[in-house]
């Protein structure tokens, strides 16, 4: 099996959420087998900023589900959506 790099869009609950704290919580929530790569900020509207989280995971059954569940369970997270996946060569 190979590896996949995935990008997940994390929407905070509100514009008042401390994004730096949320970034740390996301990194710490990565389950075993997932390798954190980077986080980019994406301005949405009205002061709301989404976080695009890139991580590497094994290409196999379940894929990104464990990471999605872990991040979605964090305080201050409104929603999580995988927006891109690519196989690493």
C-alpha cells in the first residue's frame, strides 16, 4: 500500500475562535498512523477563517475517517470536510 496526502477544511464555530489554539489542538488530535504536514488559513467571509489541514495517511480501508472524527470532536469546530486527496508516489 502507498500513502495519501489529504486536505481537510475545518470550519470554526465562530470568528471569535482562537485559531492558534485550534491549530495546536488539531495537531495534537492526529491519531496514530497519520502524519501532520501543515495548516493554511483561508478567509471565508465576515471575519470567519477556515483552516485547511494537510496530512499524510496510509492508503487503505477507512482512509481519513479516524482523523475526521478526531478533529470534528474538538471544541470550537463546527464542521470538517475532506476537500482533496492525492496518492504519493
